[in-house]
C-alpha cells in the first residue's frame, strides 16, 4: 500500500524506529513479567509515520496511516503483539478463569430465533446448550416433531461457519439459506428440502440476501453482489442487484431483473405477491430514504413502475394480490400504512389504512387476513392486531418492559409467532393463534436467572440543548442505588435503530456484583420516529454525543455513580459514540469498552462497505460534510498529554463491515498520547471472526470474559461468583 509517507526522507529512520519499538513491545508482551502485572500495565509507544494532507483547506495529520494495510506483514505482527499484550494482562487477573466459567454457563443457554410458519410447519434458527452455532430446524406444529435441516457445527471444527439468513418457499418444502465463514457474512446460497436433502444449486455473493420464491417454488427472485472475479477489487462490496434463478440452472446465467443503471450503493429488497404476479422492490438509499417500484412479472419484458421515487422519506412495500401495503414515514414522522393499487401505482391515489399514532410504528407483518403492528412506546414494545379488511385495532397484552425481537408471519396463514425478551428475561416465544387475540407461550429459554431479583426502571434526563432523553436503569432489587455504584453506560444512537430492553446473558454477573447498567435512548435511533433519527445524523451527529455525555453527567449528579466508578460501552456505531465521548470528555469516565469502532471519520468511506453509510454520516469528499466529520472524528481529536480513561478496543481480523484499521489507528494514537500511566489502552484482535454476526459461543465467551474482567479491574471491584 502506497502513502505519501512512502516518499518521505524520514521513512528509513521511521522504519528503524518501528523495529526498535516493536521489539520492545514484543519483550513486554511475551509474558507477565513483574512490571507487567495488571495493576501496573506498561505504557506502550508506537512508531509514527506522519502523513499530512490539506483537505478542503484544512491540514490533517495522520501519523498511523501505515496501520491501515491489514495485509502488510509488519501490521499483522504489530496487531498480534498488541493482542498478546492485552490477553496476557487480562488473563492474569485473579478471578479471570472463574469469571469465564460463569459466563460460559450463562451463554450456554438454549437460544432460539423467530420461527417462520408455513402451513403446519415452523422453520427456525436455534441452538442447544451444547452447540456453539445455530442450526436450521423445522417443527411439525401438530405433532411437535423436530428435524434439523442444516447443522453448521459439523462444517468446521472451530465453529466458524454460520447460517446468516434463510427464506422458506410458500409450500414449506424448500429453504434457501446462506452460509459464511469466519464471521465474514459473505454468504453463499444453498437450498435444502424439508426432509433434509440438499439441492445442487449454489450461488455465491449473496450477503444479506433478500429472496422471494415463486408460488410453485420452481425459482426465486433474489439479490446478489458481483460474482467473484468479475469486478475490480473493492467493487465486490457494492452493486447489489436483483436477479432471477430457476432451480437446476447455472446461476452464472441468471438474468438481471433490476438495478442495471442504479447507483452502486443502492440496496434493493424484493417481495412477491402470493399469486406470483406483482414483484415489489424497495430500494434503500441509506437509513432515512428509500424508493419503491412494482412490476407485473406475469408478462415479459418486466416494466418497473415507480410507486415512490425521489421523495425524502422511507417507503417499505409488502406485495399482496390486489394491493401494496406501504409502511412509510412520508408526511408521518412516526409512520403509518398506506395502500396503493399495483395496476395504478400512483402515490397520489394511495389510501391511508393505518394512521400515524403518538407511538412509533416500528414494524408491520401480514398473517393471513390480519395485520400485526409493532409500536414503540417510550422505547418499550406494544403489539396491535387489525383485520386487513378494515382498520379495527386491538391491542395484544405483552409482559412489561419487554421488546418484540421478531414476528414470524406469512400471508398464507393467520397463525403467527412473537418473540420477546428483556434485560434479564431470556427469549420467550409466543404463538398468536388464528382466532386468538392473546399470546400463548410456545417455547421458553430456561436459564439459571430469576428476573424477579432485578429491577428495570426508566428515567428521563435533559441533554445539552434541553431535549428530554429516556434511559433504562437495571440493578438488583436488594440494592439501594443511593451511593456511587460501579456503572456501565451503554448507547448506540444511529441508523434508525432503536435500543430497547434486550437480553444480555452476561449481565447477571455485573448486577450480582453490585453493578448498575444504564442504557440511554439517544437521538439517531428510531425510538421516537424519523425526527428523532434525523436529529442524530449528518450535521446533527454531535447531538448523539451530547445526549450520551448528558446521561453520564445525570448519573453522576443524581448520585448513582462517580467518574471513578463509571464505564461506557458501545459497538460499531456505538464504538464511534464512546470514542467520541472519551476524546471530548475524558475526565468523565474511568473505563471505556470500544467495540469494532469507526474512529477515522475523514477516511471511513474508503474502506469495505462504508460508502453505504454516507447518507447517515456524510461524505468527507464534500467540503461541508468534511467540516462536520472532522469536528468530532475521534482519531483526529486525540491530544497528547491528556489523561485518558482506561480503554479496551476490540476488533476482528475478518470484519467486513468496519475495517479493523479504525481500531488499530485509534489504539496506537491513544497509547502514544495518554499521560495516564495507570490507565492502559489495550487492543484486542479476534482471529477468524467478523463484526459480530455468526460468532460461535466459544468466541463470544472469550471476548465477554476479557471485557468484563477489564471492567471489574478498572472499576476496582471483584465479581460475585458462585
């Protein structure tokens, strides 16, 4: 990889310095010597190879661009030694092994996804306590008989092959599913029959595949990326298009159906009416805008007519035989449902079926002749059912303070499944029968956890600009949080994603040790509709960081915690969040868990799939957008001589979403800059793993043990272990 530093006359000197420092780190990392005991972690210095660029009139310094090239031998060696250093320190903590065994016990619970019903069958991803990857299983609903169709645990000794997605044919006889390796999420499509036998059809490049079967299951419309070797390097992450595959034919000859002239960042999703006539394609253009098209595929050539095009709003289409349901925030910030005629797909002639409510309409599912509506009321789920014939909403009771994690429904049956969970309540699956308006428990994950031991409450605080923001607090009922408690503050704030009560298998260890979990519902999410989302994106991204910092300040002011007992945690976009918070207000926090983060917001769009995120963050190549991004870019906000909190940065070598270069560069810059001798900056690099999806339980527990050990150590408490 070439950079401007390659031409610098200092390059030879810097390379020599690199060797010297690497050897020093290698010596310190080879084992736990006396000075490397956890309470006196040695400060690390990294070689700098300054790259200076003038971008839109601003001089931008990048001393660790050399760490971007993850294939370079010296970068791989640097990362290996960093990871070894981190694990040596954390694994030397006195409670580490016992804590890991307790976490393994909590994570070795059964796990189950949302079932997809087809007639008298239900297809589901599930995992037994003995397995480390989910299997694809089918249940006969009358008899309860279970058949495992696909077991990836048998495909790799280390458990790093995973099922990414699956789509069941209308008759329930065939299932298309995606397999990927090493956490890459770069799926290859396979097909299995309901009796467990496999078809020969195999299609690569089907990451996050959207798929719509023909009514007779003889083929399907599906999304695919360019086949390997057909495009220049880098383009394989873009140009997602819609193709048609007839079973038994060569996928290389599959005709392109939609997207030939579309932008390379467009993200189409397909849906086909039950009669097989109307193909509806939703084209996502970021997380705040989409377009909608429909074609009559009973006639060739297919002619796609726009239903919604060029409008700054979200339109998600569901194809029925005589109408298209549209879940949209167009002229309704908290969403509504419209109906259009596919023969005359004119948005101006749409009729409103479900009007906008005070609560946010998060999701819509069709179960036969019923519509299931998932709402969010102050970040807590509500379920409403209405007939499709006319809008007559009926609420369905849910357990308190829970989240609907998924609804399994089909247009061919009035039967549906609802999956719920909460912070300390493992997954529960309920069946909503054809004639019922109440949930009936179908399956429940058994866990050595008593939810009644814990309290979940919601509080509200004001952000910097006066905006009221809700936050969940979780703690043991027998503890009175009236004195500073060791606290983990978690947040995300972006991409129209709601952070609601969800089950954390590791959480009981923290709570039983006297810890408090705080989860803030920051702007940028979907909790309060599109206005809430847009208040935390593009030029408004600083609002998200202000909301998070205000949450920390409120917890301290109210006496729940103190800066010395406060840790913050976030992953991915949440990793960006905590990286920004620690560089803007380092004095507020004692420890930081920064997972698979974005940190260099000046160059983020140059790596992997990151151009997809430009509608959310902005384009650094645009002068105005650059000013927003550079103003908060955590990598560029690191200052020498500041006493930063202790930081554990995690990444994975096969992450195909957020390039590990972000974590490497941020760790190196923080390590060189911090003035705190007793607050380590550590980098953890997971091998044969990706952004997080598809990780085997063993790798999940390994990381969780390191994360929680770091937090217990840095906040000065010992875990309460059996």
